[in-house]
C-alpha cells in the first residue's frame, strides 16, 4: 500500500511589485515588497512541517524574465531547505518567467531539484525506499507567448506509481488570464494522467475531481487588491491511487473587500464605526489591505462626494486601526436619498414603476395570488402553513415593501 503527500505550488511571482493600490506609506510599501518572498518561506515551512514526499511548482516562479537577483537567491534558499530534508522539487516555468529567465544568478541547483526543459516533456520517477511511488512529468515555456497546446504533448509513461503532470497553461480559454498554452479540460481528461498540477490562474480551482484530478492552487501571495481572500498552496494526499486536496494558507498580506450599505447610517462617524467593526469581524490572523465599496441610498451621499472626504476618512480609519490593517480605498457607489414626490413626475423607468405601484390595487393583487394557490394542487398543500388571512390584511405593507426593494435596486447602486 502506498501512501504519501505532495505539495502543489504555483505562481509565486517572487519579488513582485504590487499594483493597483491607491496610497502607500514607505513602511507598508517595503512590507508588501517582501510579501511574496515571505510567502515562499512559508510554503517551504509548510512542506517541511507536513514532511511531504515531493514538491511541484507549476510556473511563474519569478514575476518577469528579468528575475531579480533577490528573487532567484531566495528561491534557491527555499529549495535548499527542502533538499536538506531529502524532499525533491520539480519546477516548470510559465509565461512570466519563460525558460527560467533570460539569465540565471544560480549556476547549480540543490540536489533533488528538477527544472523541466522547454523542448520536450520529461519524466522523473520519485523513489521512496526503493519503490517508485510517483512519476512527475513536466515542460517549461520557452517564451512568453506560447500558443501551442502543450498539454497534448504529455504522454503517460509505462512506469509505476501516481502520475503527475506539471504545466503552466490556460484551460478552456479562461478569460480572467492571458490565453497562453491553451488546452481543454477534455485534453487533460484524455491524458490518462492521475493529477494535473497546473499554474497560471491566480484563484484556487479544482477543475476536475477524479481521474484525473485537475487543480490550480492559485498564487501564494495576492499581488493586487482584486486578488482577495486566502492564498497559499495545495497539499495532495495520495493513498492507493486515490487523492484528496487540502489548502494551506501561506500569504503574509491579505487583500479584502467589503461591500457595505450606508442606507441605515446617519453620519460619517457611524460609518467609520461600522467599517472598523466590519474589518474586525473578518477575524483575520494576518496583515490585511482593506477596501470597501459603499452603496445604498443614504443621507451621507453628499458628504461622501465632497472633495477630500474619502481621503480624510481613510486617514481616520488608518488612525483607528492596528498597524497591520491598511485602509487602501473607499469606492463611493452610494445614491442620494429618494424624493418620491419629485421622482414620480419623471420620465424614466423608475417613474414608470412608481406610477404602476400607485395604480395598483394591493388587496386585489394578494387576492389574485391566493386564487393561484387554490388552482395549483401542489400549492394547496402549502395552504395550512401560510397565514393567508393576515397576508390579505398586510397587503398595503407588502406593496410598500416591494416598492422599497425595487427602488433600492433601481436607485441604490446595491448590485
Ligand atoms: Mn501567474
């Protein structure tokens, strides 16, 4: 019986510059610059703690083909720690770091490290105690703009153990990322491999559950405010050819976004208080860059649009937050309070809806609904649990509630 665990890592983008942040102070800029490197250290920590049998890394190790010396040396340091523990590593390169970069600061990788070439798929057995438990196959990008279907070049070899294919690619033309090395899920299913260790898509995804298991582990560290939520890598437990995935968090900074309705708030002081509470309620155990999108029909709308308000409110939020919570931006998608008398005179869709509601007979509408129930055998059975008499009595309030919901949707920007 063979039983082992391997780690599937991708898209480290070591020493990546962060993009898309509205404002930064120097200390935070430095911390974020270090975040991708710290995440890699944590990946290695996690692999050592789990005593994995091997590690596969599915491309975009570096952020660009002019990989920084710092990134290359830090990467090597982590591979050394794995090698010293007897854990082999298998690496392919992707569209951000084709061919491992234009030049290398490293002349020799540690023992047990395989960097797959760009010409043909090669296959390396993983031997534990004289027994081949797995075969790892891989192919690196020779250049950034790979348009060939590289997946079809993977031919399962007649070797024992669990068969893992490592590739940076875009499955089924995922529009959220560049279409490099395009292939289809069907290509991967037809391959007879047991596991496709993919890289490229920065969100965690399991594209296929079994035979083969097809996984994007996502990136190890978010590098843009749109990459929200936990980031890390996958641990794959294999027993007698059956596998399961566990996610491990490795990110050193996280990005979160609140969608926040200001409809019930009467002041900016109340808004500040509620935003701080909401951030605290996330219960994060690591530093975070916060963004919030403010919505709803609110008396705060005019204040929020006043020049300087957002910047100053952000400063106030930072003043009141711990040092590892950075308020980056507030998106104002609020609407002014609704003046029904004025709006019903208008010529637009909202005005039409209001006039339609004014012309409606609430009692009659509910009666019609009750008539429907009488006509449908399936609904009649529900009749005893519905308090239909009180429904009829509440008809005007029901219509008012329907109007409120409709107007909030139409005018409140809450979508
Ligand atoms: Mn990437």
